[in-house]
C-alpha cells in the first residue's frame, strides 16, 4: 500500500525540478518573443499541475495513503497548497484567455490585456510553490 505514496513522493520531486526548469524556459521564451515555445511550455505545465493535484487528491480517497502530518507543519502546508491552487486556476485562466478570447488591440479581453502582468506574478509564485514542494519532499522523507 505504500507503493503509491512512494511513487507520488519521488514523482512529485522530479516533477518539481522539471517544472522549475520549464518555468524559467517559458519566461525566457516569452521575453525573447518565442511565443510558440512559451505557449507550448505553459500548456504542458498547466496540464501537469492539474494531473499533480489529482494524484494528490487520490491519496485522500484511500485511508492507507493519507500521510501523517505533524501539527506544526499544517500552517505551512495550508499556505503552500492555497498559493499553489490559486496559481493553477490563474494559469488555466491565462491559457484559456489566449486560446479562446479576443487579442485584437482595443478589443482584447481583460485576461489577454493584462496577460503580461498576471503572467509575471503567477510565474514567480509558481516557482516559489515548486521550491516549497522540494522542501516538502525532505519534510516527508522517512529517516
Ligand atoms: C496558451 C497559453 C499562452 C500563450 C499563447 C501566451 C502568450 C504570451 C504572449 C504573446 C506574451 C507576450 C506578451 C503579451 O503579448 O502580452 C506572453 C508573455 C508572458 N506570459 Fe504568456 N502565454 C500563455 C500562457 C501563460 C501562462 C499560463 C503564464 C503564467 C502562469 C504566462 C506567463 C507569461 C509571462 C510572465 C509573460 C511576460 C514575460 C516578460 O516579459 O516578463 N503565459 N505570453
């Protein structure tokens, strides 16, 4: 029964490292005007983020997978999880805006008009969340 926990634990660590590299790459691509690459990476990251959350929630479906959380970690985990979910919803909104909403100057939708501002905030917080994920890996590694 511990197998899923182990897969999620190590898989989550590897995903956090890959996602940090991809986030940086997506930001540099946008700055350099390589929008196709930026778009592709952000779509992969957003999809990956939702798959990660689903994988996380599955653990709470089965009592034997639920990790033992020491009470002193709860405020940190609540903060980490809340920032993570807000960013993921925000990123989904940015992707959805670019794929479905107007980009015509003067008529573009709110989400597209402020893409750059929202994007900079979300990417920075997203990086912070993945760094927190790396910290969590060590917090929950068995001695
Ligand atoms: C379908 C998905 C996406 C497309 C097509 C797209 C497209 C673009 C384009 C065209 C720009 C250039 C500036 C502009 O026109 O406003 C840009 C910039 C940017 N995007 Fe995206 N984007 C996507 C998703 C995202 C997501 C999900 C995020 C963050 C969560 C993000 C973060 C950024 C950032 C930070 C910049 C500005 C880079 C800088 O100058 O610092 N993008 N994006």
